[in-house]
C-alpha cells in the first residue's frame, strides 16, 4: 500500500521515477504522481488509476529535471482523485507519504488559524503546509522540515522536495520502511529495495525514527533524538530483494509491518481498484446449493478458519464446521455432495492438510484451497485455489499470512451471503468499504509498537498468561496465546471469556496476566463482566479495546491498549496486529530466537 521513490540524479528524473513506481505496483495503488525540480522550479503531474495514465500524461505534459519524487497511492483519507493524489504541494514544498498522520486534524486546524488552507482530503497535505509555514517564518528547508517532523504523530515514511533546491531531499521513517540508495554522484530513496534495484545495489535502511538530509554527495542521517547516526550500507542481491529483512531486526518484524501492504494487495485483487469495490472472486466459486462448509487447517491457519466460522454463519446463514487437519480424517467425518471443503495453508504443502484434502476428494461438491503459494500441492489438487497474496513469509510464526487468510475468508463469506440471498447490494458495498478501510487501521495499530514493547517487558516476567475473547474474538485469543508461546516459550492459553469461571479462574492471581481482547461490540458488556471477575481476584488485566471500550470498562485494569474503532465483523483482523506485537516484543525481552523458534518449522511436511 503506497510506494515512494526519490531521485537526486545526473539524468532526467521522470523516467527513473516512473520505472521505480512500476516496481512498487505490487503494493497496490489507485493513483500515482511525480514532482521534479528543474532550473529551480518545482512542478508535478498526477493521475488516477494505473501508471499508464501517468505515463500518458507525461507524454503530453512532460516534466524536466534531474531531482524528483514519486508515489503510488492507495486511498485512505479521501477518495482516489487527482486532488488527493501524491505528491502534495504547499507553496514551494512537495511531499510524498506512506502511512497515516494520526493528529492531522489538530494540525490542520492549527494551520487554518494561520491561513494555511488544505485543498485535499488527505492527512499528507498537512505535512507540506507545516513545512511551508516554517519557510514563511524564515526557517531554512532543513530546519523547517525538522520542526514539522517533531509535530507528527502516527506511522509514516516521508520524502520532501523543495523549490529552488535541486540538490536537496529530506526523508523520514517512523513505522513505515524507507531505504536510501547510493550511486556515483547520485542518491535515491525508495519504500524498499525492489524500487531501487535498477539504479543501485547499495542500500541503507533507515531505522525507526530516523530522518535524513540527502544531497548528491551522500546522506546525513539523524536518529529520533536528532543525533547523527551511522547506518550500515548493504549490497543487495537483486533477485532476493523480496526476502530481505529490509532494515528490520527480524523477518517477523518486517512481516508484521507489511500487513497493511499485503492486505491492500489482496483486497485490490479481489474487489477491484475502483472507488466502488465489487467482489471479484473466481467464477467457479459458487455457494448456491451448498448446505455446509467444512474448513480444515493446522495451527494459525486453523484459527483463521475458526474466525471464518462466525462469518459464514452470521453473514451467510451457512452452517460451518472446523477441524484441525491432523484429526479430521481419523474421526471419519460425515460428508455430503452438498458440502464445500475449504483447506487453508500458508505453504500449500502442509502434510496433514494435504492428506485431509485427499480424503474428501469425490465426497464433497467442491474442494477450495486458500493458500499463499498458488503452485503448491494443495492448490494444484483442489478444484479451485484462492491465493492470499501475502508474499514470501520467512518468519516461522505466521503473521501477514494469517491476516491475508482472514481477508480472503471474509470475502468468501460475503460471496456466500450474496449467493444465498442473505445480503443486498447496499450492505455488500458497506461491508466491502469497511474491509478496504482496514489497511489504514492496521497502520494505526502498528504505531502502538513502542507502547506494546514497554508492556511486553513486564509480560516477559510471567510464567503463565491467559487470553480471553468472546464471539469471533475467541479464536483471536487462541491465536494470541499461540503466538506468544511459540516464540517467547511462555505458557499461554486462550479461552472464551464465558468459560473463565468453568475452570481457568482457579489460575488467577497477581502473577498471571490476563489479556482481554474486547472491541466495543454487542458482546462487550459480557466480556467486561468476565474481566471484572478477574480483577476481583487481584488479576492483572491488559485490555485491548477501542476508546469507547476502554472508557466504558472503567478503572482497575493493569494496562489498556487503545485501537481504532472498526466494523465489529472485521475486528479479528485488526486485533491480530497487537496480538502479534505482544508476542514479538515479549520474545525480544526474553531473548529468544524470534524467526526460528526451537522445534518449529515454517512448513510442516510430515505428519
């Protein structure tokens, strides 16, 4: 979702910018644009839709200049229009941005008080206006940019270009990756190494909170405390750019951070890129005449099917069964010619899942695979395969594959609802719009990483941890517990909140943290009642909810993490992110091997 490219070069920048943007198309986008400085003059071109539209525009209205920035935008704040497309400009400042500026409304009001009025609906334009106001007050470009950056809250990668400055670019990274490339008398910036691959193989990844001043002579990099920082330059193998850590300490951290991007990719693939999304699932997927779905998977993928059970039954009124693959065929399940069997696997090679698939062949109406590898055995042996489009996932503990599995399963449930006449066009449009809003909300959740790290330092001292959730949040409690124990080695269990007093409450004391996953949905009050039962016994409660839920829960919790409000149907997708971050940061605090936890393998190909 969203891609950035920047060039301080010795050749015309526009062709290089467009080529870099082409390499970022995999991130998903609905508009694109570039800006250049030529003979001191700043100018830009923007277009809605595919990059070919921008290329056509540049044929008729070319942009000269050897310095420039470019961007592919996936709409979050404001529709996909030329006005909302990047780069955004205020006076002599142009900016491109990935992520979300959380406090943009307050900043916009402040700027409006000084007469700086925003033209677009985006959060990004606020950055350009802030920097321009600093310039108008007499600050130099670097000082104005530094002051503006200090006022921004949220997750972002930014690149700034200035009129009258053809040898200056300023970039910053907080929560969204950004890479600097070095050439001979040239400098480049990109969202990742893939974008820079044609121009250089010398890459420096900015670390969290870094900002940099680029000239053709090199880069001055400063950390979040504005201290000069030395960052390692690496030589990338161009054919392996997609599977590098990209400046992150671990693949798991990178893959957690990639979730807004890959989810946006999946949504674009299955709902189209227009402002009015529509389901674009394969024509062979038809729930007409199906009287039951049977979902089979292992581990994290199994919890994805557990969430999907709620969706199929609530949205489509379609009975749904779930099974762990290792047990499925041994219980000799009763199948019928009106059942659909859905098999979920990241690798598409999971031995138990593949064996279960072969067991149901010729016993059900249709076999459908939800996989990350469309050429895998499970995909090939199914009647129909739906790729989740998560990209290579290297970390053993599944993160982005899980949220992409949920995304595809959610779309399948909506298709079932439509096929069965349970949902009309208006509700379908609303459901799809709320799904398409999720990548932006995931970015907000990712911005909680530092807060979660502080909480995790204390969680790391525990020997046992409980996770609680109701409804579709119950499987998320199971998944949160699995993530925590598989990489931190702390014993953790997930329970349905209502089951607490049927046994697990015996474990509660001041030394057992209880993580409660409770968005402010129709089940919230009941979950809070269970939470109060924990606190009445000196339990240590970490509440994950939205602002409404945290306020309604009242006093007494140990800690609270405030997530953005979300359509209750899709809350499990959003709440997966803090669950993953809790596991990741707890493992870091424990000093365990995050990417390759003991005794575990990424793809389990034996029973």
